[in-house]
């Protein structure tokens, strides 16, 4: 098999900045190796997807150093330099992993149009690309994230252990969440907000200040990033996952929670309905909410905390959904089959 050159952001393994995209890239890269592929990783420094002159030069040098006809997988964050990518796509067998579209005004469109194939992490993302970039439908593929099997969370009787997982940034909506939690301050609960506070330090400080101003400083805890067994323990100790993202292509934290039978309150955006899914009987293992309606979130939280029957129904649906989730091996096999098709294509320089 042809070796794969995997072009990645330089922070893919940085424990201070874990992300769903980084997890996906790492699991796919390692999984391809287990399937017998030779994988060469190339890290490109830069604040991707933000553009800097030095990072563009580094990407140019990396792609320029790859052999003609090489089979290349590139993380979609670097498509903010899509014009650079498009030039080299003419001589490479280029596959782009799109975790989240960068927007209709981004150079991403040109780079994706020149790629041999595009892999998205949700059907929602694939539809967005087809509708907004008018890509060739035959070149757009979906390989949703997998999840490791896990023991069910035992859950507490009153459901008061709340968890939110994601970098503390405006996109993830922790400021909005604090406002919603303020509406149930008369009830017993504790919220653990897991995620890097270094991506946007100013926003993280504002979230902390808002919690203090609303009298929630002892009930809302920003832990910073957790990885490995510490993250496993956070999921295992949760009763309910809160996912208030203003934008989301899929939602890895959602399936991580469902793998433990933990229900979810989530913003109804992007690919979130896909990751949440339905139980065998058609019940939803959580509640989808307007990402801008604080009162709706407060009402949903109050219902969860005060209505045992509702908690039981959601936990039952989450337990059922848990048995439907696919593992990372399925994701890797989908990517591998697509790479095999691209590998057979003739390159026209």
C-alpha cells in the first residue's frame, strides 16, 4: 500500500488543548497504522485556522516537500490557506478531513474543490459543503467519529452532577450556560466545566467573572483540560452532559457521554442531532434546545433536577442509545476504504 502523509496542526497531542478534531486525527492516524498503512506525520506550526505569514510558509514548505502523486491527508483547519493547498493538490492525491467548515468567504472552497476527496465527520457537514461550495458529490464522504466502549455511569439519585466538556471559547457557549444555571440556583447541583482555558483566556476570565457575579462561584468549577483517566472519571461521575455550543459539526463529547448512558441537554445546531441520535424505541436520549433561549435551558434544567420520571426516561433512552454507538475501528475502516479509492486515481499535474 502507498504510504500516507498526514499533515496535521502542531498541537494535535498537546494535553493543554485537547479537542474533538485532534482526537479524531490521532485515532485515524494510529488506526491506519494498525491496518498496515505506513503513515508519516507532518506537523505544521500555526494558530490554525487563524492565518499567519509564518504558518502559511510552513504549510507551503511541507506540501512542497511531499512527492508527486503522494497520498496526503490534510486536517481541514489548514484550509484557511486553501489557496496554498490548491496549488499542490494538482500534483498530489489529496484528501482533506473537514471537522467544521470555515465559512463561505474562506479560501477553503478553492482548496476543497481541488482535492481528490473530502472526508467530513457528519452528514450535516457534508450537506453544508455540497450546498455552499458546490463540490462534486462523488468526492465528499462521511466518517463519523467513533467512541470507546465504557462502563455505565451509576448516576446519583437527584441527578445533580452536571458536566460540560469543551474548550472554554465563545463557540462552546459556557457564558450562556452560566446564565441558564443561574435560573436554577434555588436547586441543588454542581457543574464541572472541563476544557482548556488557554485557547481564549479573555473569554475564560469573563466566564469566571460571570459565575462570581451571579453567586455561582462555589457551584460552577472550571477544571481546565482533562485527559486520560481524569477525563474518564469526569464522565463516569456525571449525571447529565450539558452541550451549549453555538456551532458544532458533530459533538464528540455527546457520544462520549452516551457511551456511559449519560443523557444530554444540547444546543440544536449543526450535526448535534446526529450525535445525539435516537434510542431503539425512537426516544431521544436527551433534549435539543435553542442555543439562544436561556429560559428554555433553565426550564430543561429545572425539569431534569425536579422530575424523577423525566430523569428515568432520559436515562433509559441514553442506556439504549449506548448500545448503538460505533467504535473507532469503524471510522478508520471508512477512511481506509476511501483512501484506497483515491490511491487508484491517476494524478494529472
